C-alpha cells in the first residue's frame, strides 16, 4: 500500500479511503469468507472492518505492515461476530453436509476453501487461525477462550473431516 495514500487516509481524505477500500475489499472479503458462511454476515463484518481501519489508521505507525494489520482486524471482527452470534460452538460430532455440485471447473484452492464451509463453525475458525493465518495453539486458545488441548483436537478433527471431504469429492 502506498505510504502517501495511507497518510491521506489518516487525514480523513474520503478519496484516499475509497482507493484503499477498492484495493483491499477483495482480499479482506476472502479472509471473512473463510470464517463466515452467510454473505450478509460477511458484508457486515467487512463494513465493520473498514470502519475500524479508517478510525484507527492514525494509530498505525509502520505503513509497511498495513495489509497485515488490516487482515488482523478482519480476522478479529470475524471472531467477534462468531462469538456474538453464539455460532462458535466447539463441536466434535460430524456435520451432515451434502456435497456441492462439482460440475463447474474450479481451481483447487477454491475447492479447498469451499470445503471449509462444511466444517462446524468452531473447527473452521480454529483451522483458519492455525493453518491459514499461522497463529499458534496457545494464542488461538486465548483468542477463543478455550484450552490449548481443545484447539489441537479441533484442528485434528477439521483436518480429518477435510480429508474425508476431499476423498468424497475426488479433489
């Protein structure tokens, strides 16, 4: 992200904010989609994310880390949405999900990410935080108010479930 553009955002320049939104919306939408299923929830969290970005951008001292900082805000907003909606239940039972129509040719990455929607909310959040975002189990446990052991077992459950889904969908 251009340093000058971020400085303009710190001065509440609406045109600069629009440019930052246009550059970052797709990336942050993808982050939110990994945590949330409902498009309305994703749009709500995305709006909250950009509100927080633009109201707290003056606290960002190193403009080189802007994208990572914005991504972390999006992840935290998704987790807050899950906590508030009480959807973050750590579930150990299998969810009975119907396989999606795979007649369209979709890239492998999109197929894998779409399979995340078949995981229970808690497993999906932990998988995203560990495997995609790179958080350690100790930090995940703190973020979600669970034990490290629960984080590890849910990650293991998510991996096994994803393997089953991959085999069943021939991906």
